[in-house]
C-alpha cells in the first residue's frame, strides 16, 4: 500500500549515509573489482575463484552444500559452473549414494589454475587488508559473519 506521500530528499541523504545494505553492496563491488583486475591475467573472475576454492576439499561437495557455502541459490550456482565446466576446470558427476544428487569436482586443470591464483589472491587480499585499520580486519570478518 502506498501512503501517497513522495519521499523527501532528506530521506535519500539519510539512506545514502546510513544504509548498511548500500554500504555493503558498494564495498563488495569495489573489492570484487580489485580481485577481478588481479585475476584477469589468469582469465578468472573473483566469483570464479571463490567457486573453485569452495570445491577444493577432500570429498566432492554437493550442489546444495556448495550453494549454501557461497550463499548462492542452486540455479545461480549451476549457471556459474557452466563456463568452468567448458574450460575443463570443474566436473559435475552423479552422486553414487543418491543418483538424484550431483557432486562437484575440481579437475586437475582446476587445481593447477587455483594454485596459480593463490599467490594473486594472497597479494591482493593483503593490499586490501592494509586499507582497514590495524586489528580491525578480524572484527570486520566477525561482523560480516554475524550478518550472514
């Protein structure tokens, strides 16, 4: 239902200055752009790096488990897997225990790319952490975990 009143400009300024959602989205996009730029030489995006890293585990994860870890719906995860599958970095297999379920495997080529990306991630991550006040990166991570 509409109250019929137009939002005032002061509300716009208040949202701009205080909205956690807006500030988190802006920060996330800025950080992702930095990582995207750093990973470009490997033909990898920050999202693809996170997805590949989420598959670096002793046992292949299910689509449900990986989508939960990445806070991504299953449909979006499946769409993001396609280019990685085409590049031979990821394989989707049928779960032996439950044929309705799919497991995600990081291929040998995916492991090689992830190994090449790790130092790029470390360097970029360290540069970003330097932008945060001393001893605050740990607090920021805790606060972000509390929100998710």
